[in-house]
C-alpha cells in the first residue's frame, strides 16, 4: 500500500536535496575514464585542468621551485603549476604567504619567466578556492582534516566528473544517456568567471583579471557563441581552432592581401590581444591571457576600462571592447595611441 506523505518546509527541501545530489559512491575517478576514452584522457592530462590542485606527492616531480626556506616535506598541496603560476599550501592547509621563518618573501612562482610574486603577503590565508579547483566540491568540512582547507571534494583538480557528472552509472552502462554532456558556454563559465557570469569583467592594474572568459564572451560581440565553437574542452586553450574565416570570409580574403596578412599575423593577435593578466605582464599593454572581447574600438580617446563606486568602494571593469593600445601597441611599441587609431581604420583592406 502506498501512503501519501505531505512534506513541508525544511523536511521537503531536505528530501529534494537528497535526491538531487549524487551519492559518494557515484564518483569513480578520472582514471576509470581512461579505460574507454584514452585519447580524451590524454588531452585532458595535458590541458592543465587536473593540475589545478595536486598533492605534494604528485607535484614534487613537476620540477617546480619552492618558496624560501621550504622543503617538499613542508608542503601538502600545490595550486596550479601547469602553464601560468604555482602557489603552495602548508601542512595545515593554508596558502604559503611568507618565508618558512615567517619573514617577508615572495610566494607565487611565475612559470613563464621564472619570477616570484607576492600573493596576500604575510596573511594567514586559508585555501577556499572551491568549487573551481577540484571535482565534486562541498563547502562543508575540511579536506584531509586540514584546518586551512575549506570544504571537501572527491578528486583534486578538475577531473572528468566535474564536467560530466558522476560516472558510476556510465561505467555500468556506457551510453550517452548515462553521462552528462553539456556543451553550453555556461558549463565552462561556472569556473571561467569572476564575480558571477555577468558581462562586465573586473579589471585591475590596467588589465582584465584572470579566469573571466565567460564575462568577456557575454559582454562582447560573440555573446551567442559557445566555447566549443573554438575550443576542444579536453585540450589546452592555446590549441583553439583558427576558424574566424568560417564566419568572416570576405574580411579574411581582403585581409590576406595586406602587409599584416601576407606576413602571417592572425586574427587573434589583434582581436584577442593579451589584455588579461593571470600571473605576469611582459609590457605595459601585454598580459599573459588573451581577451575574448574581439571588437576593437579604434577611437583614439576610447578607454577600455571604467571605474564604478558603490557604497564607498571603487571597482574597475572592462567595457566590452579592446582599445588600440592593446590591439596595436603591443607590437608597435615605439608608436602612440594617436598613430594606432589613425592606422587601424580600414585595417582589413
């Protein structure tokens, strides 16, 4: 006999939550995916996603230097260390922000040029980077019982199941119906954003801040495109398709006959300049991450950023376009903005 049960308030919400969240046993780990998806697994391994967080036992073989005075035995985890930068977590779960003896020391290692930078200098900084550096994050508890590790998770780094959902059912019955396949920009945007998925990327120090690609995409001229139009989500971002010509064939044909086209300068060099910064900037207008705005404002007086004051606090945001100092002067460093604005008009012809 089936009894009718009426649930109200907290009890009803608890039941909904219980049925909507996967059980711990539903997660099988990324290594299990290798058995059937070897090519995708190998691409993913090289992408940097699994490197977002690694235990010391794995990270110590990556040939990364350590903060001043530290040995690998003093480290519990490494944050990043694949492409841009590495930060380190001590044995209590706190991000290292000073030398081992407590004195002032730079603590973020920048891979591109081998330099060190300050990150929250001297602070007692807990690791609270969930849910974007791990798989199946829960804000409850402390990973490995470490005081500074805020939250718990099933797998370090961005594993297969962070994007595809728990894989136990798929292992038992490997069909498309038993695994999550989400090709929307929002699927990537849950991590590749700052302050939500709104169309105004935060900026600081003359550059858009890092991990804000969904903000740029939504605020730019290609807001209706999904990330996979250009990116294979299993591969490194720098392996994106060079497919602008698919939609802009007339412009591409005209541009190919110009000086820049003939010398092999691609669309992304101007329309996706490195106007964002993750670890370092190599010049005044050159960061280390390509923007996803695409549109270039050729007005000599245009400002790429705006300042907003709310409740006495000032914040800086990017406006939704690239200006000529980033698009042009990153290569033509001896020129000025007025020259760039003049020569950028009618550029494709």
